[in-house]
């Protein structure tokens, strides 16, 4: 079964579980971008990215029904939390890095469905081709925080960013910074590895580099860095970023970024 058929089968499963749902399929440039958006008349909305589920299916086609059942169980849990109120969901708002290309693709798909004004996520510019969005993470699922839900909770741009970073700080004890000799990689959980660049000031004492920190943020689960005055390491980092960004299912940027003046900038050297 190809990815298009897989997405159609999952959309059909959603319609069977919620006959009143409006269901739309979106396909991006990469497998990880394929998603099913659906909404209910009571205002509930959900977005399911199918990349991980499809890869699981390819590895075990006989588990198709179990994979769908797991996804639908997560959706039911989110819907129950929506009905009972977001405070009951015990959801944690966390920051996620995406690209302008991802955002443009989402806009194009929204226009094709006539729902551009109802995008289920918030997007803020970060640096270069990177943008920042937010998810609500629960033990069972992950979904984008919508603008309407952020407004309902009383978040403006500044308070939302502050809250998300405070929540991300909880992962600092789990962050594994590996390497030496001026070259490092930061590992977390394959979901928020790249996001940890936003907290760099809080773990910069774990590394020793020459110059300002230069990052490759080539994929969601890849965060590498070296020093700006280490020409060999910078060149190697650039090559690695190119390779990962072209091959990863969760690719982000091929550019390098420098941490300067408390934030990220494109590294032009």
C-alpha cells in the first residue's frame, strides 16, 4: 500500500468513527508531512501526521488495523479532553521547529480546501528558513496548538513562548550532549531534539568551543554544533547538515545557524 492509499484508509477510519466529521488529507514534500485534518461540529479539531504510522506499517503490514486503532484511541482521548476542558487534558505546550517550506505547503493545501483562515497551528518566524510552532503533548498523543485555543487560554505571543520554553526546560536533565574536541551533538527523544536549541543558554556550560556556537538543525531529531572559529568543524558541519536535510524523513534546514545576542541567526560564513 502506498502512502496515498494509507492516508485514504486512515481518513475512512476517522469518518467511520465520527460520521459527522469533516475530514481532509494533506500531502507534503516528505512522508512526514502527510497528514489527516478533521473537525467536528462542536468545534473540536485534530491533525494527525502519518509519517511514523506509515513507517510502522511498512515494517509490519499485518499490523495495519492495530496501527489505526492506536491512532483512533489517541484521537478519542483528545476529544474527551476537549469536551471536559483543556485543563483536564494534562497537556503540556511545547515548541517545535519547522520550516517556511512546510508552512507554505500547509497554506497551499488550506487554500485548496478553502480553509486558509482555519489553520490548526501557530507559526512564528525564528531564523532563516526556520519557523516556530507549538504542540500540545499528552502521554497519548501530540497535536498542534491552534490560534483559537491559545486565545481561549489567554496566551499572547510572549506568554505562549515563555510558557512553552518553561515546559521544555523540564527535559534538560534528559539532554545528552555527546562529543568533544569542539564538535558536539545534543540528543533528547527524537521529538524535541532540535527544539533544545531554544534553551542553549541553559546548557552551554556542557561544551567547550572556539568562538560563538554554530548549529546544524538539519532534522527534528538532529542538533549538532561547533565553534565559529573552528573552520574545519564548520565545514564538516555544513556537509553533514546537507546530507541529513536531504535524507531525513523529519528534515529541517540545510543552513547553519549561529547563537549570538541571545538568539539564533543564519551563519553566513
